[in-house]
């Protein structure tokens, strides 16, 4: 039996958060990026494997989001 999960990141900068994570996608992952969202699909044979993959992805997504926010903040400071 395959266990599946889906994570959707939405918003104007969703692509900037998800795109840097895509090179690390394993064979059991697929990411689709659209204009305002990025959806990553996960599939595993065991729940523990799925949880580990999702946990790793979410931690990396948080770092990517923090970086996007930091760059935006610095950009605003330089303009102001």
C-alpha cells in the first residue's frame, strides 16, 4: 500500500520558497510550481518514511521562506 501526502505553499513568493528545494526531491517526490503556489506530492510505502520526508521538506521550506523574507527586508531597507 502506498501512503501519500501533499504540501501546498501558496502566495506571491511561493515559487521562491519551493524552487530551491526541488533539486533535493527524491524519486518519491514531485513538485509542481504555478503562478501563486507550489505543491509537493510525497509517496512512501511506510508511514515513518513519509513522515521523515515531510519533516525534512518542511524544515528546509522554513529556511527557504526565512531567506526570502530576509532578502525582502534588506531590499526595503536599501530603498528606504
